[in-house]
């Protein structure tokens, strides 16, 4: 059994379509979820006045399962396609998953 990971991307709304298109082209992709979220942090860089006042910034969160071999490929792909785009990501090991 290979190790699986959950990768989460917080994407600026303007890049949503481009990220969807990119993820859909991946041969190893087993589907992913996307949903709107608000990011909260202390850095005001790039925030509009309204976002500074409310203390939150709109983002689209994508999550997908990927195995260890394909995780490296995915990260290379994302770095090539979206460098300096402001996309925040993190990776967590998946202990168990399935369908009930």
C-alpha cells in the first residue's frame, strides 16, 4: 500500500478557472473538491481596503488525494504554472479513507 496525501490549495478567486483546468489535465487525478473559504491572517499585503477592515480574504479551496509519487509531480506542475500567484498550499498524510 502506498502512502496517500491530502493536498489543500487556497487560491485567489481570479485563478479559480485556471487551477480547475490545470488539475483536470492531470493523468493521476482522482477528482478533487473546490469550495469558497475566507483566509484570515495578519499580513495585509495585497488586501483590499474592505478585506483589511473585515480581516478576511476570499479564497477558493481545492482539496485532492494523491499518492507520494504523484504528489511530487503535482507540486512541480503547480510551481511551474503558478509561481508568484499567491496560492497557499499544505500537504497532510492520509491515515485512512474510503467510501461508506
